[in-house]
C-alpha cells in the first residue's frame, strides 16, 4: 500500500507560537512520513503570505476560492491512501489546499486528514475534505493538533495512525 501526504504549512508568525522557521503542520507531516513511509507533496502559494500573522489571515480570507499555487499534482493513481494536512484558516483548510485538491481523482482511495489549530479543532475540514475527495473512503475521524504542540505530537500522531 502506497501513501501520499498533501499538505500546506506556513512558517513566519503563527498564532500562539510566535515566529517560527518551519510551519506547525510541516512538523506533523514529517511525523506521518516517518511513521508510514509516505511520499510528500508540499502545497506552496504562488504568492507567499505576509510574515506577520494578522496580515496573513486577511490575505487567506481574500484567497478563498482563488488561491493559485506554485506546483500542482495531476495524478495520484499510484497511491492507495492520501493524507491531507493543513492549518485551519477561516474555518477550514488553507485556500491553497483546495486548489491542490481540485481535479484529482480520489475514486477508491482512503483519505485521512490532520489539521493544526489553536482552538478551532477540525472546524469545517471534515465536510470540505469529503466534498473535495469524491469517490474516496474519507475517514471522518481526523486528527486536530494544537499548533503550539505540533513539535511534540509524534506520539499523538502514532496513536492516531
């Protein structure tokens, strides 16, 4: 069984964490990769977000429904399981993640998801992942990890897997 991690993560200033060199979700994605051997695809915005948190979240709000990305996956047919991972922005995953998922064929795949957050839990991510991953068996018991605990979440991730 071959797995793929599709994730969005942002460094710079993060809520309740301060300025960081690596995004919280990236730490968690690396734990999933280490524990499963999955391939990784990092979703990156075509235009980087501002470094400060308040400006970033306003930019994210403006990008909902139109968030261009640098590179796009076009074929995930080699994978049985796809992990979708993102911080929670405006009640769901980052807008760039939606762009990355558009047009992919999830038929017959198992989809699992993880978010990082500072109090919103999974928010609308379960419904949005299910909507975007038509034909997949979506495990609706995702994992929500507080961003401030992401660096130390390996055991939590291992238990969830």
